[in-house]
C-alpha cells in the first residue's frame, strides 16, 4: 500500500494536484495578512474546506480511472444533470463564500463576518423597523402619528431605506425602469461569460469561434454545453436582477426585526450544505468500514456489527437527537469561556447536529454494503487472492471497497436532499440548529407564527421554501442521473 502511494506521488499529475492543494491551504491561512483582518476558523469551516480538498483529490483520481471516468461522462451527457450541476455549483460557491470568517482588525467588536457578509453589506445594513412586503415602500404595520393640529392617527410609515430615493407616485415606474436596466446589464454580463467560454473552448480544441458556436448550437459536442450555458445565463439574469434591485428595495421583504429576507435566505445556504455534506462525511467511515467487514469476514464479526446497528435502529432517532442537543446545551452553559461569541456557540451546536445525524443515518448504507460484500467475497478472483496469501486488508482495500463505491455514491447523493429537509423538520419541532443560526428551517419555523397574523406575512416562508426547493430538486435530478450511470441494473433500461 505504501509503495503504491509513493509510486503515485512520483507522477507529475499527482504532484500538480498536491501543489494545488498546498496553494489553497496557503491562501486560506495567509489571507488575513493581505486584507488586514483577523481570521476566525470555525470547526465547520475547517471541515468544509477539508471536504473540498477530498473532493478535488476524488476528481483527480476519477480522471485517471477509465472505469470511473466513463460513468461520470454519461452523467454529464445528460442535459438535466448538466443543468442541475450548474445550479448546485451556484449553491456551493455561495456556501464557500459564507465559510470564510474573520473580524475586522483595529476594532474591539466581537462581530464575526464572512466574505458573503462583506459582499452583501449593502443589503444587510439596510435594516427596517419590522415587517415590510416585497418591493414595498411602506411598513406592514401601522404606527401612531400626529398631524399639524396635534390630532393623532394611525397609518403605515414610509420605510427608512426601501424606496427612499423616489416619491410614492414613482414607485411602479421606478421598479420597471430598474428591472429593465438590470436585465440589460445582466444580458451584457451573460454575453461576456458565454463569449469567454467559447473563446477558451475554441483555443483548447483548435477550432474557430464560428465552428465552436455552431457545434454548441447543434449539440454535436461530447457534452451538452448549450444547456449548461443557458442555465448559466438564466442564473446570471435572475441574480443580477435580485442583487441590483436589492440596492433600492427589499426584493423578498423583511422579517419581524426588519432584516432583509433575501439576505437571510442566501445566508441559509451554508447551513443547508453543512447539514448535507458534513453529515455524510461523518456517516461514511462507519457505514463503509462496518458494512464491508460484516460482509467479508462473516461469522462473529458479522453478528457483532448486526447487533450494533440493530440496537441503534431500535432507538427512536428523534429522541437521540434531542438528548444529544440538550447535552450540548448543558456543556456550552458550563464552559462558556470556550465560546467567546454566539457564532462559536451556534457553530458547535451545528456540528453536534451533523454528528448525531451521521450516527443515526449510517445503518441503511451499512446493510447495503454488507450484502454486496457477501456477494463479492465469493467471486473467483477474491478466492484466488485469498489462496495466494494476500492479506485481508489488501483484499478489502484493493478489491472489495472499489467495487462497492457505486453503491456508496448513489446512496450519498440520494441522502443529501433528505438531510437538507431534515434540518427544516428538526427546526420546526425545536431541536434543530441554534435559534441564532440563520437557516431555512428557522425561517420556516418563525413563518408559521407570521402566517397567523392579519394580514398574513407570507414572504419569509415562500423565500425559504423556494431556495430549499431549488437545492433539493437540483440534487435529486443530479442523483437520478448518477444512479442511471452507476447502477449496473439500470444499464439496460432506457
């Protein structure tokens, strides 16, 4: 095993991969020196970038393995999967921007910011008094006023920021003008991105600009780049409009304390991705190790592992989650010196939630891998390796694990959306992430009280639902394409 690793490290391809990872690490550790800020490395931040590094190594490994690269090519030849991948990339980029935390140097403030916070500061700082509807210029709640004669009356006050640049009569026309301008700017930006892509593609494949455009429009290339570019164009137009209009209005309204709902929805992306990815990172070692061992060794090893996951499945998952989260609350309360800010306390609760979800969700994959390992150990080449004296560890690592990875991959991508939805359900019943953590679950939980108002406050629920729906739908569609490409039973099904 060690000799194989040394042999790989001598290859220039893997040396370049290591250099890329080293460069990422250096940038991540040294960026405070260039921007005059004090870096804050939360536990979830470190795990997220570790997972990103593993993902880069995984991609590099796939490119060198034809039996893995071919199914992945089939995935991206699927038009729906290509479009879903573009949407998922957008969510991942926003999540990574929100995972680089720091404090401004030279100040005594404990406020912890992220790259996303700084990028959206023009939205975050525009806080109103209370609720306001999308694109409204008046508050959603009446206040007491007095006229010139001292007579008191109740009316809807003008918002402090939204629409402050116009008169009431200009409201509709201003929205239309600014929307048209944002669409024009977005079209120019989208056109630049498309032209840049075509130029790079033409240079890489020794084609003329016109030939590349024709191939893309005719869908005669290996991958459906036309669908990918159309998806990118739609995202650019939509979010350019949202970001531009947010400088003048609250495009998704404001919540009870006057915070912009669009900003809160974008901030919730990181929480959803953390729940979906870090839970998987915690769950996989248990599922793969125990499932493969149970199926390969059988006998008493299989009996012990079956007893473990059968016992764990006998415990109601929600009760285990409640117990762990209450224990974390007690630990934080008794060790407040370890957590100087509310963000750090919320982060450790988020990590604990990922841990308990990982512990309760590995049993299903473990069962699948156990059954597959049972079948693989009886194959002739495994029996031959055993007869030749090859160690059990080498057989498991070299033959068993690579041949069950398609099951692991399919289950992981299918479980991702379930974990994202689980956070919303847990927050709804009050045992999810910390209430101070911005998440879709907390937004939906608070929205149920807002819907009881008269008139109802509906936009927080709609905003959280829309973004969660987009992420889960894209993940499910992408997972379907992966299942079709990697599941041997689907190869003959059209």
